[in-house]
C-alpha cells in the first residue's frame, strides 16, 4: 500500500512550508492565534491579549524596549569581539583602531555603549511604571523579584564593560567602584580580591571583567529575562483601569497578531532609528590610555554609582555603601509580599492622593538631589566621621587624639615614625598637600582635610605593603579609601 504525499506539487512551496507551516498572512482569528503559538519568537506572547493592555501609555513599551536593547547589545557586542583583545597592551589600541581602521567600528562601539547606558535608564523606568501601576501585586510578586535581579545584572553588565576600553576613565572608575566592596563586612575584601584577580586593578582584572561581561552576565540575563517574560505570559499583564472605573468583571480580548505585534514593530523601528541617530552623532567617551600612576582629581565613579559615591561623602562608608543600598534593595524585594488592596491594581498612582504624593516626591527629588550634590559638604560631618575612626585606630597605634588639630599632628607624627618607604608613599605624603587644597574647594578646612588624608595614608601604610597603593597619591578618593581600608581591616 502506498501513502499519498500530501505536500504541494511545487518544490519551492514544499521548502517554504517546511519552514513556515501556517498560512501567511493568516485570514481568520484562529489562523492568527495559531501563528503566535507555532512561532518561536511570537510565542513569548499569549495568542490573545486583553484589549485595554494595548494602551501604550500604560506600559510605555518599556519592558519590550529592554528586550530590544538586549538584542542590539548582543549583536554589536559580538561584532566588537572580532576586534577587541582584553589585555592592557591591546585594549586601548583596539578602541583607537575601531575609530580609525575598522569600517563602521566607531558606530558599532557607540551603539553598544549608548544602548548599554540606556538599558539602565529603561529598566529603572520600567520598574517605576510597574511600581506606580501596582503591577507587582499578587500573583506577580516573583516576577518583580526577578526584575530586581535583572536590574542588578544590567548595572553589573555596564560596570564590567566600563573597564574594557582601558582608558583613564575606565581604570579609575573601576578602582573607585570596586573599592566600595571593601566596606562589605567580613567577605568584602575577599570578594574584591577575587573580582580584581589581585590587590588592585590590573591585567587579571581585565580578563575577569571581560569573561563576566561577554559570557557570564549576558547568559544569566538571557535566562532570567526568559523566566521573567514567561511569568508575565502565565500571569498575564495587569489590566489598566482609570481611577473612577468600576472593578473589572469581563475584559475584551483581541488576537496578538496583528493588534499587539504591529504596535511593538512600529515602536521597535522608531527606537532603533533614534538610537542609530544618537550613535551616529555622539561618540562613546574615550580618554587617555589608563595610567595606574596618575589618577584624575577627583576620580569619579560611573554615573550610576555617583549616588553611592555622594553618600560616602556624607556618611560613614559602612552606612553609605552597605546599609543604605542594602536596605533599599531589601525593601524593594519585600514590597510585593506586604498586604495590599488588590482592587487598586492597574491604576496609575492608585488614587488622587497617590498621584499628588508621587508628583511631590518627584519634585522634591528633582530639586533636592542637585542641591545636595552642589552644596559644599558640611565640614563638621566629613571631618569628624573619619576623625573618630582614625582616633580609634590611633588608640592602638599611637595614643588617643582629641580633635582635628591634634589629629593632623598625630597623623604627621605617625607618618614620620613609620617612615616613607617607597616612591608611592612619597607621592602620597606630597598628595596630602594636594588634598588640603581640594578640601578647601569642598568646604573643608585645610587642616581637617589634611588630617584626614595624612593619617588615613599613614595607617594604611602600616597595615599593608606599599605596592598596594601604587598610584593612589593624587586623588582624594583613593586616598580616603586607603584610610578607610585600614579602618575596615585593622593593622596586623
Ligand atoms: C532586563 C530588564 C527587564 C526586561 C527585559 C523586562 C521585560 C518585561 C516585559 C517585556 C514585560 C511585559 C511588558 C511591560 O510591562 O512592559 C515585563 C513586565 C513586568 N516586569 Fe519587567 N523587565 C525587566 C526588568 C524589570 C524590573 C527591574 C522590574 C522590577 C523590579 C520588573 C518587573 C516586572 C513586573 C512585575 C512585570 C509585570 C507587570 C504587570 O503585569 O503590570 N521588570 N517585564
């Protein structure tokens, strides 16, 4: 008995149907739903969606935009890997080569750089959107928690990428950024050493950051993004409602093709065009080649860590670098597990009072943040914070100290007693003068700032071998960091 081959007579048609099984374009709703179910990419959507969720101003397309950015980053990142070698000798020259020798090299680098930065902004705005529309409430608690992990990974991906050009900006931003780890009690210094591949930023750090940036972080992100979207698909998107609408009983549904897919397609095209334009216009920054012996003054963290850096100026480092961010993250993670009025889901700002509060919060934030950043640091605070701790240290190292004045003296005496043993230490000793001048600019008296740095350096030197502090002489940040290091890890 022979079985008749049911496929079409034409060979090209048979080939096409082996790839695309469903009719294109589909003519019926059933066909449209089948198209979504049988397509690998479209399958991230359900075959039908609630009509109100199509309203653009509900989600602002932010989750989808994060996925688009992830795609652009993957494609441009793989292209950059054809040119880039992660060693201190080649990394910076490869960046120059992208500009001068490789066709469209600078454009590809710009696309990668700006998409990475935009991803932080987009993921954060997406979190705000979910927060203000109550999209984190049951059953979407875990989707929210996965989102927080994604936000951290987006920052980690940017941070590890920051070092790769191996220019001054990269070197010192990563030096400043990784030094925050030292404030983590007990395990911090060990983690810092593991990530840096040694005591300070160097060739092993570049290898480590490269591995994390091109393999470990992106693969983890792709896994968690898939999980995140799968959860959104299973729980459905929260359904938007106006403040005065009655609670939802029945919601009209429409097929995903073409209603949702067409909006996504147009939005993606517009965004790609804008990102391309921006990247064609504005180059990713590149400064002088990294120089471990000379830091820009002051060394700045990457923009997404500047808040943390600013906190460190005002508070004790354990509080600024560990307690505040730790509490913020823990509160975000616990948020969806608190008890809520579930009826408010899908309503922007929940109530009129909520809207007022959000507006007030945004206004206060927009005014207070720049004001606090621009205001000179209050001398009393910045000087006494370190003073207290150096004083404690001196309790064992050189005797008690009463105030900033005697602190300066004690610091100088200590320095003198310990002796300047290496060129790096000489640089640092001279650096405390520079710091005093910098302290003036920041509203500290010369004495207070000089005391801070001189004593910090002295304690650090007694605690550690001098090679660790190579090049940390001329910037206030690494200088202060050394002082803190010695406080976190006491001598001996
Ligand atoms: C790489 C980063 C991220 C990607 C690619 C991503 C992707 C998405 C997508 C495509 C959606 C559905 C459409 C939309 O709401 O725009 C969504 C929804 C959601 N996302 Fe994200 N997301 C990311 C980060 C986050 C973050 C940082 C949070 C919060 C901490 C979060 C929490 C949620 C929640 C709770 C939903 C469901 C919202 C609802 O039903 O209204 N996501 N995400």
